C-alpha cells in the first residue's frame, strides 16, 4: 500500500473521532455478520476421533510380515531388513530408533 508522506497528518483527536464514528456504524450492523446455521446439521458433518467404525469394511489387503522384514522393538513398525540398525538381546531396532 502506497503512503503519501506529503499529506497532512491527523491529530489524536481527529483519529479518535473517526474511530468513534466507525464504532457507532458497526454497532448498528452488529447482527449483519451472523450466519444462521443449524447446530445439529453442522455437528453431523464432523467425525470425532475414536468414533464407532464397526460398520466400516477394510478395503486394504493386509499381508503378514515377510521373510525380509522385521518389527522394530522400539517403534513397533514392520520395516525392511535394509532398515535394521542393530539387534540386542534378540530384539531388532530400526535406524530411526537407534
């Protein structure tokens, strides 16, 4: 936004008068910004975490852990052997967790 530095500046009184006039006009339009919305209708669109998903079907094919994969003992993710950092006491750890 360009500023005209040569224009006369307003005093504090003039700035207060402008803001009071603006506030008065806004007070009259106070209810104009409200949106009529049915709360029940709006709530139906939201899905809360932990919602009952028992009626949903699994659409992804899940495979058991393969021979070239391991489960990290720290993050419990199944990862490829190329992600194996170390094995301690019979437990495998990935490079991200070590």
